[in-house]
C-alpha cells in the first residue's frame, strides 16, 4: 500500500465507515451479519482498488512503457492538435474497476505540458469519450521526442489526480497521477516508433513495453 495513493481514497473510506457505523447498531442476528459483511467487503474493495504496486521499467533507452494498467483497445494514426500539432500514433488503454489506476510516465524526461479539460462522463470504452469526457493532457519530452498522454474519465471515474507538474523531471515508469475508478489512458507516439503491442493485449503501467524508438 502506498500512502500517496491511499490518501486519494480518504473521503470514500470515510463515507463507507460513516454509513456502516449508523446502519449496523440497529440490526441483530443474521441481518446484522449480512449488512456488516457488506460494509466490510466494500471497505476492503476500496483499499484493494487503491493498491499501487512498485514496478520495474525497462532500462533500454529506446523502450516506451505503458502509461496505465488495462487492455489496449485502439491503435490508430491521427492528428495530435493540442501539443505537437503533428500526426501521431495513438495507443488507447481501457482501465476497468479491477485495474490499478496509477498512471506512469512512458519515457524519462521533462513534463512540458499539463492542462485539464472539463467534459462529460461517457463510458471509457466509447471512442467518443476521447473528445467529450473530462480529461487531462500531459506532455513528456526528452532528447528523442515529445510524447503526449491523456487521462480520460469514464462513466464511473469522476476524478483525475495530478502528482507531477510542468517542469518536473520524471523517470521512465514514475508515477505522475491517477484516475479514480474505470477510465481510459491514451499515449500519442511518433509515427516512426515501432509498436510492439496490439489490440486486446493486457498491459501493466510502467512495466509493459508498448513501443520502441527507432534505433539511432
């Protein structure tokens, strides 16, 4: 358990404890046991959801790692109009309520851009969510390229958390934020990168290599 991550669960845990405290004292017997078990399981799930295991990233400088845990749902070329103003390759990862929701830097470098956008809360598996949902865009730059990462909320996720800021130097695989509950994370890569993942692959943020820079 990592305290910075668990801190984001403080109000959820408080609500669970509060309602458990006011609902169970009036119950007896089997009903009490059933209700108490429900609140205990819910409390345990919240703790489990906010787990944040340490990860080891590839040391190869040309490797690009996943920015989130989940399933790769899209790989497509498109115009990145917010940061680079170039055509890039987008790798989109869907995070279910069972995935670790910490986001990690796909490369080592400097955080050069960070902007939050209000929006709706479509299901994160809906392709339209990339345009319409609340989101936060990051850019990570090193001597090889600038990569763009978008954190996108979903139907359940309603809060995007930033732990880094513009100007920070981050290591590959370092935590820079999280999204609470089911959501979507997109990584925009230069077109000359070799994609080594495919749609349907399960990836682990900070650990799974999803692409490689061309050899110098």
